[in-house]
C-alpha cells in the first residue's frame, strides 16, 4: 500500500462523451495510480478527454471512493452537482468509531429484516446524518426532542421533502427497535401527513412527440418500455432478457417493490422497435446494459430523458416516473378497471392506485362549467342573437 502523499489527487468531473453521461477521472500522470484504475471495472482511457472514464452514477462514484480511499484524495468538480444535485456539497461526517460500529450493525439488522437495498441505503444515510448531528452525545441520552431538533436544524434547512421526513421517522423507529437502550419513545414519533400532490402526466400526443424526439434507438427503446409497460426505473434496469417473451407478448417483472412478481403485456406496437434495438445493440443479460452483461445507470436514463423532453418542446418536469404515471392515467382514460391497473402497476394497496382517478380527464370532460351553461341559456332566451361570445362588447 502506497503512502497517500505519493499519489496525485483525482479530480472527478461529469461530462457527456459518446452520447452518454460519463464520470471522468483527471489526475497527474502516475504509474501506480494508473494501475489502480485499471483494476476497476468498466473504466476506459479517452484520448479526447485525456482521462479515464466510466458511466456516470452515484453508485460508480461511491465504488470508486471505496476502492481508492486508502490511496488518494478526491476533488469533486462543480459539474457533478450541476442540475441533478442542487444541494450544496456536504462536509464529511464526524462519527466516532463506536457509533460507526453501531450504524453498521443497524444496517446488518435491516438486511436481516429483508428490507430492499434501496430502503437500507436510505435509512442508513439518515441515521448516519443523525449521528453526525448528535456528535459525542451518548446514545442512551438522546430523546424525542433530539430528533425534533435534528429535523429543525438539518432537515428543514436542506429542504427535504415530506416524503423524506416520513422515511427518516421510519428509520428512527427501526433504530429504536434495534437499539432499545436509547431514550426515544417510538410511540410518540409521528410522521407528517403525506402531501396530496397530483402526479405530472403527459398527454398521449406528448408521449409520441417525446419518443420521436429521441433519435438514439437504445434510448427510445428504454423510454418506450417504461411507458408501454408502466415500469419503475429500477424495474427497467433490472429487467433481464429471459423475462421478455416476444411470442407471448409478455414481460415478467421479478422481485419488484414489496418483493412482488407480476406479468405485464408487451405492447404490440413496441415489438418492431424492440427487435431493432436488440439487433443493433445485442444486449447480453439485461434489457438495457451499460457494458455487456452489466446494468445500465439510472442517472444516464434521466439524462437522456431530459434531453428528449427539451427536444420535444415539452415544458413539464418529466422524469422516468412521469412515464409510469402517464401509463396508468391513460389506461384509466381508456376505460380499464382500476383493479386491473393496480395489478399492472404492482401496487399492494388500491389507495395508491386511486390517485389516478383524480388525474384522469375521462369523466371530467363530461362535466359542464356553470359558465358554459349560463351562456347557452342566454342564447336560448335571446333568439335574436345566436352568436353571443365573451370576447364581444356588451
């Protein structure tokens, strides 16, 4: 193991290269460091960029830091936080070795409870932030007021959402179950009420415009798959080729949210594009891959979706989940029963699916505004003027 002072600092940058968002490593020439980078999976040398690069993702940054943390220091370029990271760069957490061990055991506890990897990482992050906040305070002395102060001093200033705050409370409730020696009364921890925000939905015309504006076949196939099957972004990234049955027009989603499997119809109109994409890119294991046999990055999907949205002149904030919302809403507008939509989306509770009844315009279009009724009544009573318009002068 080399002394950290002997190796140059690595500058991490977020760049667009070869029609994808890449993580670029820039550092002074050093044979030892080059050998270290070569051992990492998926990194390539670029003469154009004059540096080593791989697909940009939070996971790749974390893996890089974990692999080289004992050898080098890292410097983050401002481009890493542009657009996708609006929050300021945080300082490194200050957590005692004892508390670090407790957090790791808490993470192991969550794994034993069979929580998903995403949930474990979220809860782990919140608890680590909480421990960073309490510093040297003995865990046995922390109370409900300590949690409230953490929310007031950290959560609110960082502009976290109501949903994130609910997740924090869930994480702390589980921590109390794991470490009952703390002085937190789990029963008095109250989650804030959910925000009743209606999802953003694209019209059917906007969906077609979005797909037409996506020139890259691979990118278009990913967006078409998400919309046509109503998939979560995690589901499309984990979807394997063996779970796509073109002959039966069926997609099997394995072990999705809530550890549920479900079958989805493969859209007939999507099959020609799907086969064209397969013949062009030849994926090996997954429906969409970054490198052969490896999963594609969620950040890359979001990046090309933003570009396509702009190219299609759509002035809405569009995310991969917007396509899923649009799928569910359009099914409802097409007359599909809400129970079938619940099954297709993989919702465990019908209440989750019911939100789309508030977005669907099928029944709303049959409701007449009182203004329309008033004008029509006026036209009937004033037979001499059948061309009454609000834009006219009275």
